[in-house]
């Protein structure tokens, strides 16, 4: 008995040692032998192959990473203030965060989507939705600045957003939480039949990306979770997953999981657009903010819009259908051909794939299974293309590699599963660490995916990094998907929650990236285009300082005649016309952030001095060899003092010859 | 005793496999890998940027008057310093200025072994500061000397026919993205 035990022990040890040498276990073998390190290594001075725009989730921002390195390049402030970049703090950017609820310093950013032309990424803009106070933002991919934010009225929990149609005709915003329409004081228990779910179609100006709400489709009071546009043959349609077709309003984890099937809503937006263009729809009062940042005035303006066009599904027969889809589907993903619509039933045992052509046929043949609030429900079997059987637990989101394969994330079984379109067979599965939400293949939801890498965005991190107290970094994982089997190459930390992402080849964006703002094109109301033009102007208790900055001084840098109780506006123009030479500005006691000012740009801070004295200001961005010398003083006298306004540089007037 | 034996044999077995494991893996030769992948070292002077205003080196390169100066900058290997964010004020001698030096001086300085000597002379033409003409006038007026990158100080004089620096007259001034170029027709050889 003892001998047998010993033999077993030997065998065990042998197996262990052999196992660690074996081919199958690349984690234990390390990056060197699998050459994963080589494949994600971008040598100093070299560039990444792809840009990845990863939503910051509850940080409210959008982060820009390189793939395959996973290096973070920039955090673009979108829905949350960012003192580092003076976003939401400078007078010019405050209007960007205005809403019908007033100024909101934080948002919950979710699903970035890059603009498309003919169903392919064109890299003009990236759109992203705010979930909490419903908004859609547009980020310009030449400046990487948020240039427009539009609030979505009659919506709440703006989640099935912000996906674009294949020529960026529209960006959609679907409500996750249905709400009373119009909003009113009513008992919550009267939800059923009285709450509505608005699906908003925002027209995008092809020239400048300007957004305007074309119409709102008032759907039944379900939860609209995710969406994707038709493409190719299905261009003109949009698909939205729904859950809570039970119309529960409490303990949804139980009450919204009762129905065997929820729906994917198929919306023929072209048909509705035609109806609207012919004068259809009802103009209804509304109140929502439309905020636009102008690159030439370097200033945002906020306008309150007072009307929105409402469409009821019954107004446009043949425009809205429901396709039954098992168990609270989350992801709603359309393959590159536009034929397959994948519904990921969060609680379903299989992955449901609908066929667009079968859907059209079923509509044609009126294969209906009743209706929901007048909207025809198509027979489940009539639209079904197939199902991936026993794929994993908790499917969430699917993207495509353009080679006939689909990749789906599974939250509960914590894995990415590769399967084949058409045969629905599972080809590969890889564990993910841990509990993956969304995934991203650059262009993976377009007609032309770049099927080289896959990024899995995880909800749980646990033991993947050095711990930093109860809160640990969020995490993404990079896979190489060029082979038959997926290979995990890299873990990389992300800001906020990496909720969703969009990727694009660097070759499309790199040449367009702006280097400087042209000073001669600066149309800011308070621009100062030369040192000689700098001045300080008192207007009652408001003092406007027209200041310039260049390596390595401010003009003026000595200011007197300010009084306690004044409201001092520092309007500062960076005179540099040289790439990567921003200057910063901060003054002691300012109740706001620094200013970070790009070459050729003007920004404004308000300073309300409360104490008599001589107070310094300085450049906050290490700009030059004499950065530490880039400073000035402002003298604050008591209220009513007779010290006159004066401003100098090196003891002389700024325009002294 | 038996136990110890067993342990030893386990350890031996383990070691054996570890060794075979290691030898089975190809460890890249560090030196070899380095020479293979070492990228060509490029500084910011190699960066292509046709949007920003031209910097001091770009301006100098675009003008025939500064052929000798540019050749000297390149020979001294200080291109990156001249495109640096600065701010820089460059007193740029025209070609003729170099001709005024004793015969053979320039050829001698351009030799690789004189690289540091050449660099020292060139840095005597650069002030790490922002000095437009207006400011130089004030420097003269207030009796402030210019501190040059060589560590030496230059005298500024406001004379009837113009501004003089280090005893030579400024002929012309060009604003560049990282500062100023003041054209002179003498080389400012630093005192040893």
C-alpha cells in the first residue's frame, strides 16, 4: 500500500513537471516561449497598429489606447469634468455639461461607436452615450475633443445607444428605463401600459457631424438594452434588444425574468424617415440641451430645444416588428453581411440568431404570433436562422472577424467563445479573467472588420495586478484571433470601467490628427493675438484680463488695481504655433481648475480674490527650459482703493517699443 | 533514511526535468536580440511637421546664407538642441562670417575629433531665452548681459546703427517657432 502511494506520488510529480514544460500551458511557460511579449511589444519610437477608444464607464470619459501594446494615450473628457484639461471648469467648456437639469459634472459613458461610410469605419467622429442623464456626445477625431452633446428628452437610462447607421445618417439613443410620457406625478404601480420607451433617431449632418433629433419613436414600456444597425441588405433597419417585457417596476432581477422570451425590435427607420419627411409625426413640447463646441471660437454654447417630433408605432404600419428572443437578451449584433442578427439572451441556454431575409419573408407572409400594444410579433421559428447550442453561461455581446466567425462574451462562465456563422458550431473557447462584459474587434460591427485582435473588457479584476486596497484597477485583455484558436497576449489596466469600445486602424486616424490651432483663425471673443494687444479692462466690479503666453512668460505679468470683491476674468491666449507646446495657468485661491491651453487657443478662468495682497500666478505645464520662470503677480487692494489699473511686462507697458 | 532517499530521488528527478525543460526552450541570445531589434535612434529633429511654424533649424536650412552654419550644426550633432522647445535665441552667422576665420579653421572644426570644440563654439551663439529685438534693446538699456548656452556672457549694445551683440551687429531678425534668429556676420568665438 505504501509503495503504491509512493509510486502515485512520483507519477504526480512527474506529470506536474512535464505539464509545466508542455505546449498547452502558455501561462506557465511565460511570454518568452509563446512570443506573446514580442507580439504586443511596440519598440520605442514605433507606433501601435490600432487605436482603441474604450469607454470609461462610470468615469464618464473616453480613453484612447494603442493596440497591441495596451498603452494609454489620452483620456478624452466627455461627460465628466476634468480639472487636468480644464474641461467643465473653463468658461468656454462649462456649457458642454449643461442639461435640462442644470450643470451636471459627471456622467456614465457607455458605448462608443465610430462613424461609418458605406458600412465601413471612416474615422471622422466617435459617438458615445451617457446613461444616467440621457445624452449623446460627438468627439472629433482630428482634435480628440468633445465637440457636441445633445440631451435626449423623454428618455432615462440611455443605454441602447449610441450606434450609427452605415452612412452615419443617424446615431440612435434607446431608453433602458421606460418612464411616464409625458413625465408626470403618478403612482409607480401604474407603470404597465402607461410608461413608454423612447427610441430616438438623431440625424447627423454629413458635413460637420452636427446632431439634431429627427424623431422619437414611442415604444411600449419595456427596457431597451442594446442595438445595432442593419447593413448591406438590411441597411434601413435598426434592431434593439428588449427585456422586462413583463413591464415590472420592482425587483426586476426576479420580475423581469418571468417571460420565456423577450423581443428584438426591428425598426424600419427608412420608412419612418419617409413618413416624417412627408410631414408625419406629432410635434410635442420638450426641454433639452444642445451643446456645441466651436473650434474657431474655442467656445461652447448651450441652447435649450423646446420641441421634439413624436412617432407612435401605429402611425407607420409596417415599420415596427418584434422578433421573440429568449430570456432578457443583452447584445444585439448584426454580422458584416447584414443577414444575421444575434441576440444574446443573458439567461438563455443558447445563443439565438435571426435571419434578416427570413424576417422579411415572415413579414410578407404575415407569420405573426399576436401583437404587443399593436406591434406585430413575428413567429419565433419564422425568423430563426439558427442557434448556438450550449455555448456558455450568460452571453452578452458578439462581434465578427469578417472571416465568417463570431466571438461572443459569456459573463457567468467568464469566457470568450468563437463560433461559426451558418453552421453555429463552437470552434474555440478561452477563459477570461474575470467576468467579461463586452468585447471589441476593430470594425467588428461594420461591413469590414479588421479581424486581427480582440479586446475583452472585464468587470472583475481580483488577482490580476498588484493590489491597491479594496478598489483595484479595471482590466482589459487582448487576444490574437488570426489563428484557428484564440491566443491571450496581454492584460492591461483601464480607467473607470472599460464598458465598451471601438477600434480603428491607426493608418486611418494618424494623418488627420491636428497639431495646433491656427492663431489667425482664432475667433474667440476675448482673443489677444499679440503681446502688444494685451490689456486689462475694468467694467464695474468685473475685470477682464486679456493675457498672452509664450515661452516663457505671460504678458502682462504684473497687474495692479484689482480689488477685493472683483470678478477677474483671465482670458489667456497661447501665442505658440508649435506642435506640443501647451501652456497652463493657475492663480492662487481660484475656485476652479487650472487652464490647459493649446497653441493658438484662448481659454478663460474666473478669479474672485477674497484677500488683500500680492498673489502669484504661474504656468502649470512644464513648457520650456524657463518654465519655472513663467510666473507673474497680481496686486489686490481693498475694496474702494484708489490704486489704478496697470499692467506691465519687465517694468514697461506691454506694447512699449 | 528511506524517507531521505526518497526525497533526494524526487529532487533529482525534478532537477532533471527542470534542466531538460530549460534546454528545450530556446533562450534568445541577449546580445543578438539587441543588435537585431535596436531601432535607429532618431531625435525630435527628425520629426516631420509641416503645420507648425518653422523652428530655428528648419529656417536655417531653408536659407542658403546659413549653409556653413547648418553643416556645422550637423557635424557637431546638435540638431536636436536647435529644434528643442527652448525658448532659444540664436545668433546665426552667415556663410561669409566663417570665411573671416583664419584659413583652415572651419575644415579643422568639421573634423570628427573636434566635435566637442565645434559644439562649444556653436553653443556660444545660442541663448536659452526669448530675446526679440525689443527685448535686446532693453537688455542694453538696463546693462544686462546675455547668458549663452556655452556658459559665457555676451555684451549687448544699442548703437546708433543698430543692436550689437558680442561686438557684432545684428543684420536681420527672424521669428521662429521656438524663439528668434538674429543674423550676424561674425562668428562669436568664445574666449577660452
